[in-house]
C-alpha cells in the first residue's frame, strides 16, 4: 500500500473524529493526528467546521498547532513556541520530517549544513540516521546521501498541504507553464510543417533529376543508334565501291585475253 492510500485512510479517520467533537474535546484529536507516524497532511482536518470554530476561543492554540503541522517547520515552531502547546517527542519528530519535505520543495540538493541547522542536529551521523530511518524508510522521500559532497540529493518528496494564498501562486506558475508549452507546441508544429515542405521539395527535386537523367539516357541511346546506323551505311557504300572496282578489273581481263601461241609467234618474229 503506497503512502497516498495510507494518508487517505488516516485523514478520513481523523476527519470523522473531529466532525463528531467540539471545543476542548478536539484537543486530543489534534494531538493524536499530529503525533501519528503515518499522517503528513492536515488540510482536510483544518476544513472541518468544528475545528474552524476553535478560532478565537480558549482552545485556539490547538488550531494554531494544527496549522503549524500543515504549513510550518521546526524552526518556525521554535519561534512561536510560547504561543503553542508544548510538543511530545512524536510531534517533534513529525515536524522535523515535514521540515525536510518543505526544504525539498525548493531544492533537490540539500546541503548537510542546512539540514543540521534546520533539524537541530549536531553531527553528520545523526543527520544521516534521521534521513534514512525516519524519512526514506517511511517513504516520504527518496534520494541519495552524498558524504563526499556533504549533501542529500532528493529524487522524490511527498507534497505538503498548500499554505493560504499558495494556490494562487501555483495557478499562476501552471498558467505560465501552459502558455510556454503552447508557444513551444506552435513552434514545433511550424518546424514540422517546414520539414514537411522541405521534404516535398526534396522529393520534387529528386523526381526532376531522375526525369532529366532519363531524358539524357534516351538522348544518348538515340544518338548511339544513329551512329551505329551511320557506320553500317558507310561500310555498305565502301563494300559496293570495292565490288565495282573488282568487277571492272575482271571485265578488262576478259576483253584482252593473251593466248600462249600468239606470244610464241611474237617472240620468233622478234
């Protein structure tokens, strides 16, 4: 069972208890709630009508005590201790645990010196035991103890109750974040459109290049074919000339035959 579910069960129990009581009878419920080892949220109890009615009465100090556990820290309690009930050891431990959560809201790296000052701890060993046994094992924070750098690196911290007026600040922060996110989204969409446009241009250019290459190939093919035909025609003409000359030579030999007997007569006459 996770810490949120445990919180819900404990809160429901104390809200029902407070709803059925009034006045001084609420003091014990408030002390029990602020001492409970697994309860770290108190705004729902603060919203119970009978608890709100403690304002301005002789039991007002218990309302102040409940508010301290909802929003305050150990050092703040010490500053207002004269106007609040004295704490039992379980409440002291609880308020110190809540103080760690408050510090973790603002910074994810908590120096040992800051923690020791806020917790009234005198040495590193005591601080580390507190962080391990009373914070990390309980499940309200997760992180890493860095002895070399003397700091606690926060990876997770449970949330605390919102202080009065803090909700407005959170809404403004979230509104600014939303506006920034929307602007970033518009910018991303514009870049996507630009990338798509460039992609289409690249495809078009590639297609044009491929078509041009095909045209050049066709032109070269036609030229090669014409050259080949030209060579064949020239060869044919040369062959015809050669045949003609040979025919003429043969014709001459046929028109002037030399008879051996005649040649002998000519030699004897000479």
